[in-house]
């Protein structure tokens, strides 16, 4: 993995995220790495940070990894990084919540198991669809000047 974003510039972020997923990245990794140029972190670091968010956080079929990426990116976009006196949590939480609520409004759920239709046999959205939706929401909510 490199920090070369020329490929990102040639493709939309959603297309890049799907390409990452096709290479074996989990949904969270796919989304976060598509925004590497906006975070100040390299793709390898982002990949490692979000690895445990796969398959609904730790393979528990809980919160969808694609939209979990919004929580990670909200912190990277909004946090002041003031570790001695944290002062930006409310801003990061609000940004994260906006993204997650938009995803839920779009797809009817944020739960991986429900999105995949594991219990009903009727998927609400594919992983690729969730990745695309998450990228578009994150672009709109967190990085509108992208």
C-alpha cells in the first residue's frame, strides 16, 4: 500500500473504495483508505487502524464497517488533538452521528447482519452498496470541499 493518490484522483472515491474492497480490504478499510489524502495518515496506517471493524465490528455482525469508517474519519476531520485537555469530542460525535443517521435513513439500518439480510434472506443493501453510500455521505458531511 502506498500513499500515492494518483489512482484516487482518476477514480471517484466510491470507485476507489470498491476497488480496495475487491482487493480484500474489509468495508471499513475500503472507505477510510479512500480518504487517506484527507486525513494526514498513510493508507497502511489507516488500514491497520480499521482492520478490527470488519464484518460488523470484530466479526460480530454489528455496526456496518462501511459506516463505522465515518466515526473514524469524524475524529480525524474534527478532533483538535488536544490530549491534555480534550475539547472537541462533541463536534466529532455530532459529525459522526450525522453520517450514521444519514446512512440509516438511506438503508433502513446500520447493522451488518440486517443489511446483509442474514436472518430474513432479504438483503437491504450489498457491501458494495454500503461502501458507496458511506463514501458519498462522508464526502457530503465531513469533506464537502473534496
